[in-house]
């Protein structure tokens, strides 16, 4: 251990402000990048799922309409 | 000889492989960074000239080396994608850019916070500092180009050209302290032969450097996986994976 007390550790031989500024800014930047990357990954999955749901719904609607059409045609031709 | 590599060119295999890799890399990151940072802050000896301000070195040098290393990796990926039309390479280049940009910003900020007590100024237009600032702008340009096009292949091509043109900046940064008379000191660690550093100072540096490199690896893997999903969103395996993930989210 290079320091006699916690006070001395914080003081960093008079360079405390610069040392803790460096370590503080680096920590904040790296954690922000890490958590925004994780959040972004979840968002990507959610966006793809939403698009998928929308496409499935459209396909369903199209199918229903087609079924209705054929029923009407069958009724008319009878 | 290199045939074992072929399956990893498949996006699905790469996605699952990096997914398995992340927990191991994260554990190693925590281990190395915890040891390295505590050692650097509390146990490494103070410099005989610079006193305790020297402890900024343990952030500044790994960040600066990684800012260049990540750029080089991004350039290799851009080259691979351009020559062999290999689409996963574009995804990895897009994943590398933001991580590299953050490490460049850290190198610049810690450099300023070290320069103020040692040189008496936060910033000076010296060759090393200016070329590192240009590196940050190159990264920002690459990120902007990746996001500027809806068509990801086109975006990858545009960003790749900028990346490859910007490679010229790497030797300029590296040798700026030798070519020009700069305020920035010469290299201490990566000298050929013996590093001009005492062994008690070198060990914590190696731990910090490896820790930050591993952290960069973890974040690149996370971003790489998002890029893969985005670029393959209509493939059946992505559709299956997304609906399975959504079910587990809903059941929670």
C-alpha cells in the first residue's frame, strides 16, 4: 500500500482532482456504452418481433378476405 | 488448414458462438480490471518525477492503444468485406466503431487531465494530440455512415471506404512523437527490447491493459450480435429466435 490513510489516498499527492476526474469520466463513459449496447440489443429483438407480428396479422387478414371471397363466389354459383 | 473457420462465416453460428463467449469474457474482464485498477491506484509506486498523477497512465495508455488497435481491426474487417463481399465483416466493423470511438474519447480526456498538472495546459495542438483527435472524427464519420443508409450493404461500403482511407492516420499517430518535436512524451511500454519501466509499474499496467481489451471484446460481441439480427431479420432462424425470446419476456 502506497498511502498511509484514506485521506492521503483521496488526495493522491495533490493530484487527486486530475486522477479522480480521469477515473470517473472513464468509468461513466464505459458503463454508458455497455448498458446502451445491452439496451440496444433488447430493442432490436423487440423491433423485429413487432414487425413480425404486423406481417403475420396482415397475412391473416389477407387469408380471411380470400376465404370470404371464395365463399361468396360459391354461394353465387349455386 | 483454415477450413475449421468456415462455419463461423455463417451468421447463425457466429450469433450463438458469441453468445456463449460473452459470459466467459465478462468474468475475465471483471477479474483483470478489479486487480489492475486496485493495483494501479493503491499499490503501484508513484513516479519519481510525476508523483501520483502518473496513475492516470494506467487508463490513458490502454485506452490510446485500444483506440488504434480497434481501428486497425475495423480496417481489416472493412477490407475483408470489400474484397470478398463477406457480409459478417460489415457487421463486425459496425460493432467496432462505437467502442473504438469511446476509447479514443477516454484517451483524449485522460490525456487532458494528465496534461494539465504536468504541462500546465489541458490541450495543445501538438502532433500526437491532433492526430488522435482526427482519429475520433474518423470514428464519428464511420458511425454516421453506418447509420446514414437504410440499405446496410451500401452503408457498409461507404463506411468501409472512409475506414480504409483513414488507416493513413494510424502510423501518423504512432510515429508522431518521433517525427515531430512534440510535447507528448515518447513511448515507454512498447519500445523494442526492454520497456523503460520498472517491473512494479509494468505488472499493474498489463492487468489494466488486458482488462480493458477484454471489456472492449465483450461490448463488441454484444453489438455484433445486434448487428447480425438487424441484417438477417427475415431469416427463419431469427424469426424463431425472436418469437422464443419474446415468449420468455412475456411470461416474466
